[in-house]
C-alpha cells in the first residue's frame, strides 16, 4: 500500500476517533471518575454493600472506557510516527507493520463507533435475558438451551460476568425457559437487538427417522433495574410460593424448599428463581427480575400515553428475527439486517458480534428514517 494511502487511513481514523471522543465527553468522563474515586475512598463505603457494589462497578466501567479511548489515541499517534520514520528510512518492514496496526485500529475504532449509537435511556445498564422454548417440542427446548449457551459464551469471550437466576428444564432435553443477567457496561443496549423469535432448521437428533425439524425459541431482553427507578411493589400485590429446586430429569438439587416463585397479582407476571442457595437470596433475585419486567411495562405504557410508541420493524418480543439453518445447508441469517454467515457452529459458540453490530446500525437507521 502506498504511503499516501496509509496517511489517508490514519487521517480518517483520527477523525472517527475524534468524533467518538466528543460523544464520550472526556472531560466529563474524567470528572465522573474523580467523583466516584472520592466515594470509593469513603471509610463507610461498605456499610451499604449494594451501594458499594454499584459505585465500584461504575468506577470500573468508566475507567475502562477512558483507558480504551486513551490507548486508541496513543496507538494512532504511534502509528503516525512509525509511518514517518518508515518513509524517511525507506523501511518496507516497518511500513508493513504500520499497515497491520491500522487494520487492528480500524476494527477497534469501529467497535467503539457502535457504542456511540447506544443512546437510549436504559442502554448503559446490565441486561436481563429470558429465553423460552416455543413451537417445536423437544427440539425447541434443546434450541432454547443452545441459545442460552450462545449468550453465556459471548459474555465469556468478552470477559463479562453473568448470573443465572432460573432454569426450568424440559422433560426429555433442553429448557422450557431460563432467565439470566449479563453484567457489563451497555449490555442492555448491546443485546436488546437480540430480542425476538429465533428459528432453527436441522435434522432432529430426537427423531428416529432423521427428519428435518423446524423449531422456535423466544428471546426477551430487559434492562436491570437500579435504585433510582423507584418501583414500589406493595406486599399485598404479591403471591410468593416456595418449592424445591430441581435439575434435569427432576433430580433434586436441594433438600429444602429454597426456590421462590413470585406472582404479581395486578399484572399476572410470574417470575421464579431457584439458583441461589437460600430462600432469601432467591426471593431477592426474583424481585429484581420482577422489577425489571414492571419497569419495561411502565416504559411501554408511558410511551403509549405520549403517543410515541412506534413500530420497531420486527424487533419486538415474538417477531421472528433470525434463522439458524444446519440442513440442507449451513447458514445463519438475520432477517432484518440481511447479515449472514455460513458457520452456525461458530455462532452457537458465541461469535455473534457481527449480528449485534449490524442490528444496532439497522435500529439506528430505522429510528432516523422514522
């Protein structure tokens, strides 16, 4: 590649990075970090453990965001200096190294550009994901478990923490439903484009005649609630049932009734948690899930009252949005963005960033079009 071309790439990346830095507002970011560091230094911080975890988590996320931006700017400056030296000395090897580094920088800057598209009220929050088996019998239950594993592996690939709240196993294989959270900055905004109905086409491993089976699973993505949400749920509106946790095949996991099921009587919303060790922990986790569902319900009602609830182009709970085909050919295709890959196994192993990025861009374009 000619030196002029490399210089142009550096210039283009510099403009893109400057736009990202402007959106991130580095001065405000540094001020926020300083304020959070003061809170962390308070001797009574851990008197309130929930608040302490919130503060330390926010500090870690904001410091990580600042560090990423500072490192990218430093790498871009270094690449510019290296290119100048390579031109002066006629060093072809150094020029090739600059070209490789610019390729890496392009990918990293593009990933940060995607983040700037997440401007919704709840986008910065953790994500609460519920997966349910739909039509397709045992294949649908197996598919639901495959999707849960896919998202957990995606989180692992990025170093994000996850917490499973509830798993309801199907009788033969797979899951009837599962609820879990992914804890990372902008996890909700990032994963909200995954909401909808997912479709799997394959030769069923549960069919003795080896026939092709189509099955469906639903993915719901909600923002995790925070203290500032002020969702008051009177005890009189709740029915709380306790039961014994169980695993695959109905085998007992606990010998005490530690699992908790909560029914919100006014809305009929039912949530449960059985993955913690104590009944109190399960009740607290179930209440967090219920609050997230009520928060989303309130948001939708508020938008309707303001006459601002618009069609989302197939991104709603229940709308088919992606097909995973394993027979007669290999392909995963997003029906909204047209993004597709020919390796379903890699996708199920958590390689879904391409789909997520395309979904975020598609959503932003849809919003602008409206």
